[in-house]
């Protein structure tokens, strides 16, 4: 089935409709309760605990590329505030039940500080950005995953874990990288998987299988297997053509295949600019959220990003929309509409 494409402007309206819908209509559970009571042999003696009129709404916020090295790190050091890059959006992300971003630079405690170039390294103290913003889970599967070598992959996983941030897309073994990560909120299991189109950025000739690569068959098997252990799946996809505002064939094929496999949401990043949101089959695809914290000043489009705002009622996606941000000197700020 072909999906429909919406611009982000239309999308915010769509979101408001969905939001009012789930606050006014009774939940599916309320409807189911009535015939169930009728079947009880002796209603007087039975002790029925009525379910709440509405299931709790779980809010999931998804952000794009967060790069805590280079000039982003330098500016934070100038201010003596390693949480500086996400401070303006910290209240918003902290208010969510689950907050996710793509972590575009590995952490490492080895070597000199990186303030320029295309090989990234975030100083360990920059973890404060994620902590202050209440980021629960990051994707580490991207084209900079190996910028600090094998050590960088391991240090990053370890450092995030020690600081209470879950990871998805890279893992100590290939098997674990494809197993996904489950976060439970309001008694619903939110499963995450993450993949990248490239893991080397031209720096490595070999392949590290601890970084999950985009392969439709492998991803389909991963989604199906994760759905046996959890209620719903969100797939992170690091792909696309840089600075292009339309998704390429690889993005479309992979994202739609993820929904076809049973995922509810696909969240894309890497192009450094935003791309359309697509309602496809029973799911939604955010092809590219653009940058969230980055030091790309060469064009206006790289300084505008989106935060995907999802609301789940139980495991059902009840509404979604986008929150636009503008990035001023590497730091995102919510655009008031
Ligand atoms: Zn990238």
C-alpha cells in the first residue's frame, strides 16, 4: 500500500485532531467491559476491579542528530557547562515518558579533544547534556560509530550505561546489536531497534558487525523476533542523502519494510535537514528529523530540526506530530508557533 506524504505544517494540525480525539472518546477497554460483566454468574458476590476509564497516555519524544564533539563541545567548554547543548530542550524531553535521540559522535576518554574535522569524539563530560535532558535511549548505529575505533564503541556503550542511558544499534556482540532494547512504561513494552546505512564514514575498509547495518531481511527478522518479547517496535534508521529534503529509494524501501514487518514507528536521521513524515499502512515514518544539536552553519536548513511527538494509549499509537526547533550556535530552541 502506498503511503501518503504530509508536510510538517499539515502535520501539526493532524496532531491536534488526534490529541483531542483520545481525550474525548472512551477507551476500547471501556467498551469491552460491558459484555464481560454480563457473563459473570453472580455479579453481586464478584469483586470486579473496574479499569480506569482511560488508559494512561505514554508520551515518546524522538530527536535527530546530536553531535557533542567539535564546536558543540568547544562552546560548552567555553561556558563551563557540558549540559549546554540540550539545556533549552531539557524540560521538554524530561517531560516525556521516553526520550530518544541519535548520538552522532562516540564518547572516548582517550586522545586529544576534537574541535574540527570529520572524525568525531565527544569528551566524557558531555554526557551531562543527555542526563540533564532526561534522554532515556540513544541510537549509536550511524556513520560515526567507529570514529574512535573499537575502543570508542565499547567505551560509549559502557559510559552511557553507567550514566543511565540505554543504547540501541551497537552492542558488545552482533547478536545483541540486532536484539533491540525494551523500555517498559505504563505496563507497555516499547521495543527499539536501530540501523545505519554506513558505519565507517570512509575511515575503515572492514566491517564491524557490532554495528547494525541496514538490511531489509535482517531487520524484518529482528522486528518479528522483538515483537514476540514486547508490545510495539520503534525502528531508528540512520540513512538518506545529506542535505536532500526528500527521502531516497533506500530510505523508503527500508522504512516501509519495517512497518510491513510490524513496527509502529520509523524514525530517520542523517540528512542534516528535515524530510517528510509519511503515514504508511498502520504506522508512521519520520524520514529525517534533521539536526538537534550540531555545528553546521553553512545553510539555514541544517539549523532547523524536528522533534517527533508520539502519544500511545496502551500499545496503540493514538496521535503524533512534530515540534520544530531552530538551532542557534549549535543549540536547539523550540520554535513557538
Ligand atoms: Zn550521519
